[in-house]
């Protein structure tokens, strides 16, 4: 098997988190290799519409206010230290991004234009191209990477983490021609994105198959909070996939959710009405869909002025299916959108496996808790990608007991025992149907047990489906173990939050998670 020469930093993934690491490390003089299973420009970042949340205007906003909103949305499970880092370092990371050439929308006075989204107490979201923020950020980061000396492997697929003497030394990967290589690195960074493809209806692209989380699970690296899959409440109800996302910014600028009778219902669900946190809105919609046997409800955006100019991406998506948002109500239903958990990482992004790092949606840094605040995802990748680089440059290669790793076993990970299951192969679509039917927005013991039994009978051959299966199994086990409703995890048989579950369900070497109670906040470095 061919072996590639060692690099200083090997980055898996080419979204906002991975490219932030690559740019920072390369500019610091480190040898960097980026491995991505699609084109360099292919990532979930590209699909992000709403924008980046940051307290940039000190006269009307502050990191403390942003922190309060983040903690409130996280339903009691945010790591306070990690969330404080996110909101205090976030403004400078956005300014760095602008320095790289990212062009955010501005008003007539040339000041940055801001919008408000669900869960935010003020308008603090900067956006680009109206509703094409992710595409603009990806463009700027890709251009910056191409101006460094980074080596880029496109259409390569990471198979397994390589471990020697208890340290991550790289990955085993397959090139576009199917040849297998051992890639060696002093530091390996998982930034492979989320796992929305576990579900039949998702806003995530086809490449979002939980690869980093699955690789970590197979190596025994700590993984947590995977029961908290966030469903975006307003995906356009249309057969296309990924589902066109109708950004929360629409409701921030006056759009209203209506039921099949035209009644605006969110004021009865939450004090913030249509600007309630995503988990609240998704549950409200899903209950109505199930109780009334409906396929969708409606988003009335007819009151938004100059819709085509403000939201050109959404405008094109709607027009492509014959809808005119200026006149038509838009059919919407929840879709799997963002995995709030992932590979456990300390406040610098270090995982429980020395020399392995994780950032962005792949990671569980604790900033999102049980429900991510709108437009904190891009900020997460920017902030913690940068912190990974800083820690590597400082010579760090082992995890510290900070952030979500407080209370987690930091001894060298042991891969889980593997046994022959005798299961049958399965296509992606069947696995997605199982997860959507039995582990979606609303769950209970019966549905989750049905999902667990169905998944146990499967042994996918396809690499991406095998990764989705691994994430799905963990998600279902954690959802069964969490006998309460909190954030994006709703158990119909346990409808209330339970203080006894104020903590994380952490997977290590075993098939079942261990409960780690949320510790008291500690100081940050």
C-alpha cells in the first residue's frame, strides 16, 4: 500500500472549519494537506443562507448578549466556557474573513447590513449576496487556500484513522482511482461536516454522511450529543434533494408561519412567535402535520419588500417550482439540518486521541448544547478552526480537561469490539426511511426501539452508507438513553426536561453511551 510523505497538518474537509485551519496553518509556515471527498468548493458551507452571527456593533449588541441568546437556545447543555469563547472571539474572526476578501452585504451608508433570526434578541447576522452567505464565504476561503502552498487532494475519501502507540498519525484514504494510501501527519483535523443524510428529508448535500464522526467511533474516540439532530423548520416542501432551505432570515424580516386554514400559530407556541428557536418551531410544525395528516404548512413571505433582491437564492428556488414569494404562500416542512453533537473536543479542538483535532459541525465543542442558535454554525467553524491552529503552533498535541472534555475519560481510546453481525446490505434510501420514520423530530421508546432493531439487522457495504449507519446507531442509542425532552430531542413518552439529564451522553469504546454530568464552568486559557 503506497504511503505519502508526512505533512504537518492533514485536514479532512473543505468547509469553513477545515479551510480556516488550512489557511491559518499554511500562513504560519506549516506543511498542510487538505483531503476532501468532493471538489474543494463542495461542502455544506456553500449551502448556508442566513449568515454569520457576531456582536460587531457595540452600541446595540455585545458578546454578553450573544452569549445569553446562545445559552438560551442550547436548552441547558451549552458549555459556558466554549460558548463564551465563541461570542468573544467571533467578531475578530469575522473581521479576519473580511480581510481575506469575503464581501458581506452593506447598506447605502456602506456599513455592514444586519438581519435578525430566530432566538436572537437583536439583529446581529451579517450576510452576503442576500441569502448566499455560505457560497461567498466558501469562495473567499477557497481562493485563500489556493494562494497558500497547501497540497489539496480532491475526490479522496478518508477510510480510517491511523493510530500508532496511542497517537493519531494520519488516515488511510482512497484516491479517485480507487487506490488506497496511508497519509501521514503530525496533526490530523476532522472537519468533515455533519450527517443530515441520515434522514430522507434534509437540507444537507449528498456528501454529508457523518464520515468524521463514524471514523472517530471506530477508533474509540469520544463522541457525544449525537441525539441532538437539529431539524430546520422551514425547508421548501418539494421533491428536490437537498431540500431548498427557506432561511430563518425570512421570518426575521416579517414572514409568518400559517397553518392549513391560514391561521398564524406561533404566537401561541412561544413568546417570540415566529422568531422562536428552531427546535420550538420544528416541533410546532411537526405536531400539526402529524395530528392533521398534512404534508406541509405555509410560510407567508408576501409582506417582504423587494424579495428577489434581498433573497435571490430563495427567489430562484421558488421560481424554479412555479412559486412567486411575492404572491404565493410557500409550502414548508422540517428537514434534517445540523448535528449539534459530534467528536468531543476541548476548548482548543483537541480530541481524546492525541494529535487528532475536530472542529466545525463534526465536533462536539459544547457551544450548541441541545439546540444550535441560528447562524452560529459558520462562526463555530471560524473560531474553533483558528483555535486548533493556535494550539498546534503552541506545541499542543494532547487533550486537556476543558470544555466538554471535563469529566470525560482522557486515557488512550480503545476501539470498540467488533463482532460479525450477519446483517444484510442496505441502500442509503432504506436507512434514511428508517431514521426518518422512527428517529425524527418526534420520538418515543417504541419508535426508537424499532429503529434500533432495524439498524441492527443491517451491515452496509457502501462506505458512505456504513458511516451513516454508524452515526444512526449512535443517535438512536443516545436518544433511547435520554429519557427526557430537551432542545432538538423530543420524546413523546418523556415530554418534559429532567434535571437528572443535565449532562452529555458520551460514547467511547462501548456500544452504549456513558452519562457525564455537566460540570460547573471553569476558567478558559
